[in-house]
């Protein structure tokens, strides 16, 4: 018998016991999800320029983890299911970190404190080389 078949039989035997957590745990997790939803809405309205995206991604990851662990009963499983869940969470964290590092290292032009930004000539409806009526370089206006 292969190791996968043995693991599957062992897990099937463990899950037949139906030792799910009681309604108290579900209410607690639901309450945590509601609190995190309120925090997401409140921080979304604050328009945090520096840490807004990172905070939203962390909150979403925590909420997804809670749903997977408790409502999908992964906290009660053993063996391969825990390994798959832990590995997937590791890759989620890595992808989020790489994305945030990429966004954090992009060039942002600095302006002196007493100056205002220039108006870009690419707004809709503006005439000009790069504006709304784009002309090829070899044609005359």
C-alpha cells in the first residue's frame, strides 16, 4: 500500500469520528471575520498612502486563513492537508511580499516642498502631440 493511500485511509478513519468544534468556535470565528471586515472598511476610507495596500492584503489573508481553517475544517485535519495548507500560505505570503517590495521600490519623482506638480499634457480632450488628438510624427498639423 502506498504512503498516499495509507494517509488517505488514516484521515478517513479520523474524520469518521466527527469531532468538529462546537458552535462557540464558529461564532467566535464569525465575530473575528466581522471585526476584520469593519477594520477593512474603516482603513479603506482613511486612504492610507503608505501602508494601505499592505494592511488590506494582510487582513484579507488572515480572513482567508480563518475561513479555510475553521469553516473548511482544516484545523481538524492532520498530515498532508496541513502540509498543503501551510505550503499554500507560505506562497501567498511570498507573492504578497514580492508585490509589495516591487511597489515600494518604484521611482517616485520628488518635488521641492514649495512647488506644485506640472500639468500633464495627456488629459482627455487636450490637443497636442501626446494629447487627445495624437498625430504621427511625419504629418503636419
